[in-house]
């Protein structure tokens, strides 16, 4: 397998699009439940946890881009093959593909559940599932440019939702935030750890990197995307903590959608229905980009066609959704994948960075793929 | 134009997306009965009686609303039973008002509030209220009046009063917030039937989800000052005539009769700003500082308002009166063991390192002390001196 991917000119992207790729992948279905999750761990200091998680994401992102910078134009699959050789490298790549597909799956079932609870209680899972999988498969069919296009549209289309947060702010009680730093470090770190499911997404840089035209700008633009996410997440958590009383935040499964309940327009009584529908616009680029990255693995590892991989994944995910029925099963799956995501998206790239650096330092002569050799 | 096969898949995908999105259940407005108000009563010891007002969209019907009353244990089985009695399917998406009877509220209403929270069809801005007597009697007011949609009527009654700040906002969201807050207790308006009209008769004070006391309407002014940023509301203060002797206008030729035994001043709140400070953590002493800008609306006797000294004098008198009233009110709440002001939140926000449970706060609250300082400025005295 070639370590470096050399896409033709027409497929390359401007570096600033990384802002949209990183941000739209991070913001997703996890945000809807985030304030409650961190509140359960860190109490009213949860917003600090979320901020820390954002910083941690930024650190991990820095290592990723530094690692990618040691190659000409490689993606994670190529790096795996280069560092670990054919067998171990491909095995790790397969694991990572599994993680990407699982991330897709979590987003997918969680969103369907939200729609079922909030809007259509009688809607069978498979109907919306079919729509979502077909939609994302269709986008992936169009290639990386279409996938990034959905990311761009999603960020632009949902920009206004931040301003809606001002409405609950009017009904909030600022005293809830005091005393600041009341929780101990352990609780705050635990909260930061548990918000990783919502923060996942920056690892996609590892896959889109070969497609970036101005590679030296990757660092700055992906960091902007991550910082914007961290800002939004902290803001949402902060507003939720002062808007909800502690007890009710602990009980509310989707605090962010319940936040929208307070908004009331003269001709639209139930704003949260708009919010839930708009959330689809937020998760579609998530689905697309995870599906794209996972199916890309098929063409990279097996030298097969990405198309086949795409359909295999889509049908696997669609079928698996039949096995998840109750809320507690969904919680369990989200928990496992969230935990796994923390290692896969945050810790693993840092580890890999050191391995790659060490390898390039000590085996420079042997490695004819790395830059400068 | 793209190549053939790709084009076909695209069409297939779009078509299936469209078809699937049409799969959800359709609800026609004409076939629905929209519940606009619900009343709950305690019926005997073991059952609750639910009464609903249903709004119909039927051009031919004479009566746009219909009242159905049934008995059950949970509100959702009430709904089922009500559905049996209706020619239209009852839906609760337009629910505006929920009325609980006082007897029921004394036993606790969280079961019935919880089901409102659980149901995604019900908005967060539903008004909750308490009725002095049976909730069904309030709901039944709509029965006599053909044109009246009671749900909307009650809703407007409350909303009008909330918007003109005569009342603390009693939405489901506010109730939830105060109920779950460790350092605050909810309040809801109390309704009464007066000559066949529904009117607001006071504020029901809750300890957790149980009604424990009633605050008369004339004290609400002070509660509002304490509990939130307040920009309106009027209040009358009675004073001994002797205290005001020095600034009474002399009877120069004309005589003003003294109608009442006291001298009354009516003032109007332009803006108030309240700070509750925990000044002594050990002895739990709170200082309530109120900055208050007011307008003199009415005096029952002519006062000399031309000089700054006299206005200052009235300001001081009102301050003293308010300090006493507010202090009395805080003591009243303390005696009842309720905290609608949110003093507990202030306390919890300043205690580090340990989590204070509602129970702990209640026992601390019993021994809390308050000092009240009011700074009143009369900024306007109307168009005449």
C-alpha cells in the first residue's frame, strides 16, 4: 500500500475548510446531552470540565498535525502501514475503521431516538434509519468534496442557533455557578473525560490531510475549528447550568433540546421541534464524514473499491440498529463507544506521534517514505 | 448531465427519501380535540378527578368548547377515559393551563407535574395554578359561556398579570426550576370564583410540592421585589397622620376632608434592584439591600412636595415602612418554612466544599436572621407638585 495519497488537483481542498470539517464533526448528537453528563460528574463546575476537554482536544490535534507533517501527504492508514508494517498496521487500521463505523452508529441511533421521543413516537427506527443511511451514502458517493460541502452548509445553516441561547439566559439564576471551583480536580477531570463522546471529531484530520492544498496551514485552521467548538460547548454548558436547577438538570436527558422549549414565537409555539429537525442538519455531515473515512479504509487497505466498502458498512449499520431497542442499551453502547473514543481520538494520536517521531529519528535511512529522507 | 446509472441511483434515493418522510402519522385538525385547560381535584381519598376543556375546530358546532370530567389515578388514564367520551381524538399539544385544587395541592402535586414534564407534547410555558375550591368549578365557568374558551381565558388572565408584573410567572418551567432548586421553593397563583368570574386571590406558597400557605395579594409586591428584578407594581402605604404633620399642606381657604383614619400614599415602582448578601456565615445572617426608584401616584391628603426636604422626608418614611414590611414577610416565610425568595441559593453559593441538601438548608433556614435596608428614591411626583 502506498503511504502517501496523491489526490488529483480537482479533489483538493482549501485549508480554511478544515474549520468547518473539524467543527461540524465535533458538534453533533453528543452536545444535546453534554450539560447533564458533565453536571453528574463535576456539578456546577461542569463548564470548566468542558473547557478543559476542549483544550485537551486542541493538544491532541496539535500532535496529530505535527505527526502528519512528518509525511508528505499521508493519512492514518498510510502511517499505520509505514510504522507498523503490513500486518500489524492493517490490523490497527481495521480497528480504527471499526471505531469510525461505531461512531457513525452511535450518532445515528441517538438521533433517531431523539426524533422518536420528541416528534414522532410511532416512527419505526428503520424508516428514519434508511433515510439517514441513504443520505449519507449518497453524499459519500459524491466524494470528499461533497462531504466537506455538507460540513460547510451545516455550520453555516446552524450558526443562528447560538443566538437562541439568549432566551433561556433571561430565565436563569446566575447564583448556580457559585462557588466556582467547588468540585475537586478529580471530579472536574472526570467530567472532562466523560465529555469526550461529544468532543470526538478532530481525529478526522488524520484522514482528510492528504486532500488539503496548503498543508502548512493545517495546524492553524484545524485549531480554530476546535477552539470554536470548545467555545460553543462551554457556552451551552454554562447556560444550561444557570438555567436549570441542579436536580432537574440531573433528570433531563437532553438538556439542550429542553433549553429550546422556553423559546416561543407568536406563530410557532413549540420551538424545540424546529431545533430537533435542524439537528439533522448538524448530524448529517458527522455521518457523512465518518462514513467517508471508514469506507476510505477499504480502498486503502484492501485496494478494493471504496464503493463496496461503503455499502458493506451502510448495510451493517442499518442491520445493527434493529438490535438496539431500549434506552438503557443505547446508553450502554454510547458509553462504551464514548470511552473508546476518548482513547482512539485523544490518546492514541499522541502516542502514535511519539512512535512516528522515534521511528523517523532512529530509522531515518531505512524509511524512504518519510519527508526529507 | 451525469451518466445514466448514477443519475438513476440519485433519483431512486431522492424518491425513497421523500416517500419515507411521508410515512409518519397524519393528524387532521378537524378530527382532533385540543385540550386547552385541565383541572385536577382530589376525589375522595384515593382518586383524582380530571376535568378538561376541549377546543374544537368545527364550523357548525355551536359550542366551541366541551368540558369532560372523569376520575382515575393517573393523569394519563384520565386522558384515556376522557377520550372515550369524546367524538374527537384528544391531544394535549395546545395545553395552556393546569389547575390544581387547593386540597390536592396540600397533598402534593409533583406526580401530576412530572407527567407534564415527561410528555414531549407539552410545552414548557404552560401555566400552573391553584384553585381555592374545586378545580372543576373553575373549569366549568366556560360551560355557561358559549363564546368563551376557558383555556385561552385563563391563560390570558395569568399572562396579562404576569406581563404587567402583578404576579410571579407561574409557568411549568418556573415551577420546575424552583422545585428542583435546593435553595428555593415554588409559588403558584391562587384562583377564586367571584360572582361567576375567575379572579386571582393570592399566591400559594409551596414547600417542595405541597401547598403550605397563602400569601395575600397585597404582600405580593414585596415578594416580587425580593425575588426578581421588578419594574412595575404599585403599593399603598398607610401612615399615622401625626408623622406627616410637618409637610401637610395648610388649608388655605379650601378644605380637604380627611376621609380615612390614616394617611395613605400610593407609590409605583419604576425599577428595583435587590441584593441579598450573606454577611455572617456562622450565624446565618443575611442583609437584604434594596435600591428602589419610585413614583408618587396618589396621596389621600395634600402634601407639600415642592421642597427637596419634604420629598426626602417621605422617602425616609416609606423606607422605614418597607423595611418593616419586608422583614415581616421574610419572618412569615421563615415561620412557614418556605423560601420562595431563593435565599437558600444565596447561601449555597457561598458555602464551599460541601453539598447542602434541601433538608439541611431547611434546618439552617429556621435560624437565619435578616436585616433589611431599603434605599428609596422618589424620582417623580407626577405632573403637579
